[in-house]
């Protein structure tokens, strides 16, 4: 009996499901921590990812070093692109996973092959300092699945968050401690990639890489 080949996207869907569970786990463990950190009215600070303009100041404005702000990936929105503009530095001489071609200055974005032609991108929060470079790259050229959040296992929930005070976009807001994250994947519409696009993906990516790495013009995938 011949082995049945998994349908395209099966492993990717599995990764998405695992991603959802992985993101839910810290949330489930948080209530005890947050009950101690929340202010008298039961609120904590959080970044509204729909207001953030990736100004890079979260890295330095936070009183914590490294910042309590980290990048996260909305797996339901991510295109699992081989060519990820949040991962690859624009203007890189070649398309590769070498450190010098990566956009992240701390090497916090981890890339793992899922199935042809998809790759999973996860963030090593210990390395991420919330600089938002990858968030901007993904927003400008990709699906916008990378976004910043204040991590409540690290945040001190200061009376006056210094990021909220300095944020040029008023993106840092008070949210209820029992809903301490503003998850893009809960609102974002997963991108449906037409089959014809998937079939011609390699050709598209070749063009995309050339334009992206030579800076010919702004393109989006
Ligand atoms: S300071 Fe505001 S706009 Fe700048 S990266 Fe942080 S949340 Fe985004
Ligand atoms: S580019 Fe900046 S925000 Fe993105 S993962 Fe690296 S350190 Fe974090
Ligand atoms: S509340 Fe304090 S620790 Fe938390 S993100 Fe703002 S400045 Fe950093």
C-alpha cells in the first residue's frame, strides 16, 4: 500500500494550531502574576499593534533592559514565506540565512522548514529587544503578522509606562488584566493565497528577491 502524501498545507495548518496553543499557554499561566501587577482598577499596559508605527523606541524607552517589549508572530496571518521580509535584511547582497543577511540585529528570529515552499518563523524572546525592525519589514513587504507586545512576565506595570509617555503613536494603552494581550491573530484575516499564486511562487519569489535585494522598487508579496 502506497503511503499517502499529506495534502499541501497540512503541516502548515498543524504549525498554526501549535502556534495558537503555544501563545495561549502563557496567557493561561498569567492570571496569578497579573493579579499582583495590575493597578487598583485591574488594568495593565499593552501595545495596540494596529496603532504602532514601528519607531524602534520600545527598545530604549522601557525601564527594563532588555525591554519588556518583544516581537511575536501571528501564525494565522503569517504567509510562511520562504522569502520573509521580516527575516531578510533589505539590501542584502544575497538571499541567505547568514547572520549578515538577517534583518534582526540580535538573531532572535528562528527559521524552520515546514514543507515546500513554507518556513515557520518564531521569536526567541530571550534575544529579542523589541527593536521593531522585523515588524516594519513584515508590515511594509509582507502580511504584517509580526507585531510587538509587552510581555507581562517581564513588565513591572509601572504607574506611568515610560513607553506610553514617549510613544509617538499613542499605541500603548491600558487593557484589562484578564485580557492582557492585543492579539493580532484574533482580529486579523488569514491571508488566502490563490492556488495559481502558490504554483508560480518560485518564479514570483525570484523576482521579489531581485527587486528587494537591489532596491529596484517597493514590492509586496
Ligand atoms: S514606541 Fe510606540 S510606535 Fe514606537 S515601536 Fe513602541 S509602540 Fe510602536
Ligand atoms: S528585529 Fe528587533 S523586534 Fe524583531 S525579533 Fe529581532 S530584536 Fe526582536
Ligand atoms: S510598564 Fe514599565 S516595565 Fe512595563 S513596558 Fe512600560 S516601562 Fe516597561
